[in-house]
């Protein structure tokens, strides 16, 4: 309802709920406003009826004023009954709009009853019209202030109250009556445009609230989907807004100490953050960083495994290198005993024993070389690594004993027995 034509169509149509601008929120607000204002409208009707009847009777001394006042008291009683009937009910969340439509239809009759005062008076027609118009104007203006969100009811009450005045003008037509008719027309259009402006402003507010609600719902879905517990806190610490995840996580995190900004709760890791906002208070965010934390721990575990593998490789190479050097040195010593330049007397039995030892040492070397090749190609078994890591001491290693024996033989110049 962005222009005059649409507003006029809304006021005159018999099915206002079909208007695109009249959604569930507007219907509910109109229902609640009308239900709360019925009592106030009844009291205003009673008060204005008493004042108008007293003044009219004082001026005209006509008893028909009492009949007019009685009809208005009946209308006020019906409004009070309607208020009492609805006062004990809980506040509805949704409404069909039938109550508002029924009240809008009744407002024409109620307005006609109040504006019909000149029809009850037989004294000076002009004075009666002036007198009735003053109270009618005040009633319509007051109604527009009480129900700014329901312009249909205001306009129907205005039509109902002005109609008997126009009838009175037609019955007692004169030049002076034309001026009153023009004044009533100006009153009609003034209230029309005032109601239109107020209702358009209200629709803008509703549209803004709906857009803000949609944005908030989108924000909640986005935050829940990203694993973020989000809350806006006022300056006194009260929660202004929170998503569902925050309500679940906050009680568990209340008594948990933060370690580097990360806390553990509900079998998950949460990154805590708090930002101060001058115009609001503060914003508190808990971000689910379980995947990042798990990945970090996994990376740390892989790094430790890599370090252990590197240390194991170093130990393996050192041990294998040591075990390769010992047989090679021993073979060199054995060969030096039997070469042409050796001055050590060697018997055939010594040569046989040396050959046997050289064969055993070469077999040991061959096994170690195969183990190195397997380790380099990734085929080394855990048993091989464990056996290599668990090195024997020099005093229990027969190869080392043999090397020590040959060294002593070379120093003393005697062959081994």
C-alpha cells in the first residue's frame, strides 16, 4: 500500500485480508489493539455522551436528549461487554481477522448513533448542527489517536457519524448549512489523510521488523551451520540475542577455564572471543574449532612419530655401520696374517680357522647389507629394527672378541690358538 489508490482500495474493500500488505503480523496487531481499546472507547463514549447531553439539555430543555444519551449508553455497554468477554483469554499468536471485520462493520452503526444528536433536537437547526459537529469531530479525532493501526474502523466510524449530520443539513438546507457541509468535508479528508499517513508508517515499521527477523533467522542458521555460538549482551550483562547453540554451550562453558582461548566442553573444542560494542554492550562468540584442534593434535602426533622414526633410523644406521666396520676390520686383520709380507708363522690349521671366520663374517656382512637394502626400500620389519636397536655390549659380542684376540696376536707376534 504505497500510494493513495491502494490505501483507498484497502479502506473500501470487503476483503482486506487479501491485501498483500496485510499479513499475519498486521492482522494480529489490529486484533490486539482493538481488544485493548474497546474499554477506552466505551469510557470515552460515556464521558462525551454525558457532557453533550448535559449541555444540549441545558440549551434546549428537550427530553429527547435523554433518548439519544440512552442509545449511546447501550453502545458503550456492548463495548464493555465485549471487553469483559475477551479480558480473561490468553493473548493469541495468530488470528483470522473476523473480530476486526465485525468491529469495523459495527463502527458505522456506533458512529451513526453518536452523530445523530441533531436529529433528536427540534430547536434551532443551525445551533444543533454546530453543537453536534464539535463533539463528533472530537470523537473521530480521538478514535484516530486510539487506533492508528486500524484506519478502516476509524473511517467507517467517521462515515457513520458524519452521515446523520449530512442528513440534517439536507433537511434544513440553507446558505449557512453549506459552510458546515464544507467544514465536514475538510474534516473527512483531514482524518483520511492522517489515517493514511499513520497506517503507512506502521506498515513500514512492520516491514522493517520482518526484514530484521529474517536477517536474524539467516544469521542464526549461518552461525549454527558454521559451529558458532553467538550472543549479544547488554551493558548490564543481560542477553539481548542468542542463537540456539549458545543456549546449549554456555552452561557447560561457564565453569571451564580457557587455555589459550580454547576450552573443551561437550566433547568439542571451542575458541572463545568477546568484543565490546559501545552502543550495545558486548558480543560473545564461541567457535567450534574441534576439526582444527583435532588436525593440530594429529599433526603433532605425526611430527612426534616422524621424529621417532628419524631417531630410529639414526640408531639403525649407527648400529649397522658399527657392525659392518667390525667384520671388515677383522677380515682385514685375518688377511694381513696370511699375505706375503706377513712375518707371523701361520699353520694350515690357522689358515682353515681364519677362512672359516672370514666366511662367517662375510655371511654376517651379507645379512647386514640385505637389512640395509630392506630398510632403504621400506621393507624392514619392526623385528629387524628392534633387534638392531637392542645392541649387544662389546664384551658379549663374539666378533668384537675375535677382533680383540687378533689385535693381541699381532702385537705379540703369536698366532691364535
